[in-house]
């Protein structure tokens, strides 16, 4: 019998339901006092007596997190109510605990990172060695990592690299070879971190395709993306082979970047999801994947190209002669909403909560494809020159300009199309002609750049600014 087949407790949900059902005068936050405006307010509580505290969990939250760790086979799993973005920052902080004294830390990362990674680089002040695809790709969402290239980079930077970081599945459903990447990392004395935001369900495939089961040391899952969890619910998983300090410092790392007012509605949904996963989820997941496969075949029979992807996505290539706006408009008017659309792809995300009728509706709305597929020009990645650190650029004085004025300027904040929030240029990089082509391709017309008079030759770092302020305060006190 699998661990998840055993009786699963739901301590958070039990407490919240009991509290909502009692006649209590609420002289505590939130301000609605449990009175229904949306309908969920009676269950929306704060850290009242007995409710535990997310970042110092010893009671019901700790019990629920332990249940989740057993389900996923991790050394420990922590809840996030602020999505994988919070977990990403915590993962990177933990990686930096491996740094060597006197050596500036570097993290090797596939270029298709979420912008949360870039923000973390600014906050934590580490350098990034980017891994690029070996050839041009169809989308900035995809960045297959070459094992040979990774091996070379790690050998060349063995004294400074504290972790390797990849995104898998990516936004289009592409999967990295996590098992092989983990072997390369461990052979070279480093760890593998995985942004698995789109793959919480992967552990429940047979066999598992979850990063932890394939050798990753630490990963984040956005539970809300593929499981029945409220938006913002996510997991930080630490593997049993990861450095012991990761589990010891994980709560601190999450609290460092998290709100002191985590949502108990989201915590309750994460707690209830444990029971959902422990019951017949594997069966329902298998049935959903079978329905998805049937839908894929019907779409291809109708003349649509469906890309290879993770088992819960349908990634449809947009043919020539029609725009994504036309296709998404048609879908919207007939009651179907996709997850993502750009000029090249439509992405549909499935879960067991999608019915057979909904899949039939999708097939009927798309119908027969009357358009042809012509050979599309593949997109280049921006191999831009970095002239400032990410931290320096993001703390520099801003200037908003149009893309027509951007050639040669320095990127200040990640320039993304959202979703999927993957940077075309990264803060500190000089914007070149390739970047301009990609901005045009993804419909980006405005950019945030470093002011011209603020160049890296005399830019004050945030630390220097604070030191100057402290010095001025001391002078004022003496006066």
C-alpha cells in the first residue's frame, strides 16, 4: 500500500471549520470579522489561539506540512501562500549558504528563468552564469540544457558555483533531462535546483517524473497551477540527499521573503489537497492523461500541430494566416479560455477537474484547421553583454523609453511578456539588435533602462548609499 493510500488528516481545515462554526466575537484581524461579503470570510482567519504560525510552525501547520512531505517523499516540505516566487527566493538563499568565504557566489541557470529568479539575484546579490540553447529556438520559454555545456561550465567555475538552476516543465511544457542534469551537478560537487512550478502532479505519475525523484536537491511546485489549491498555494520541497542545513534553515528562508500575514484560506486549501492526493488521485490523473492524449490525436487529425509537452498540457502551434488574437477571440466568444497565447503558440492546461465535455468543447471550437503551416524563422536568444551586476542595475535610477530608442542602453528591470514572465534582457545587460527583434516579436513597446548619467563607472551600490546615509546622520548628530 502506498503511503498516500493511508488515512490522511487535515488539521488546518478541521481547525478553521471549527472556528468558523463557533459563536466568537472576533476582536482580531481580518477587518471583515468573519462577516460574509464574498462568502468565504468565516474561514479567513489570522494566527488566533491554537492556529499555529506558518514560519514558526509547531502545531497544525507543521502536521500538515509533514503529511505533504510523506506524500512527496521529501526530507521536508514547506507551504507557501505567495506562490513559487516566494519559494524561488528561499531556494536561492539556501544555495548561497554553500558559498566559500572570500569568493563571490555564482549560480548557473538556464536562460528561461522566471523574473522572480532575477529579482532574487538583485536582493541576494549573486552573479549568474547563463546557459543558452545550442541552437535558435521557437520560443523564449524553452531552453534545453546541454549536458556537455553544463559539465564544461561547472569545471571552469568549480570554486564559485553554489548551484545549478533550471525550469522544468517550462511554460510550453518542455521537460529537461533532470536525472542526467543532477548526475552532472553531483559529479562536479554542486546541487541542482528546479523551478517545477508547472509540475506538482509529476510525483503521482507511474513512474514518477518529479524532480525530487529524479535527483534534484531542492525544488518548488506551484500547487495551485495543477492541483485543486487556491491561487498562491505552493510547496518548497527539500530532498533527503540535500545538505542538512537546507532543512534546518528552510523556515527561516521562507520567512525572510514571506508576508507575516499568510492566508489561512490558501493554507486550508493546501491542507485539504493532501487528502485529495492521498485518495484516488493517481487513478484520476491517469484517466485525465488518457483523455488528453485522445484530444491531442483528434486535434492532429483536424490539421493542428500539437507540440511535445508535459502530460497535462496541450501546446498548439499557431499556423500561418491566422493570428493568436483571432484564435483566442474565437475561443473566448465560445466559452473557452486558454492559459497562454503568443504569436506562435496556444497553451491549454488540463487537470482531472476538466470534464470530457469541456475537452469536446475545445475540439469543437477549434474545429478543422483551414490554414497551412509554413516554415517559421526560429528565434535567437539574446547573448547580451553584461556591463553592470543585476543588483546595481535594478537599484539604479530609472528611465522609461520606447524600444525604438533602446539600442545600446542598459536594461534596468527584466523585460518580459506576461505570462510567462521570462526576461528577454536581464538587468545590467546592454540592449542589442537581437533584443529589439524579440521585443517586436512579443509586442513589447516600452522599456525600463538605467538613466544615461548613471553608468557603472560611478554608480553607488545600495550598500554604499546606506553607508553614506549613516555617515551623514552621524555628522548631523555631532552638529
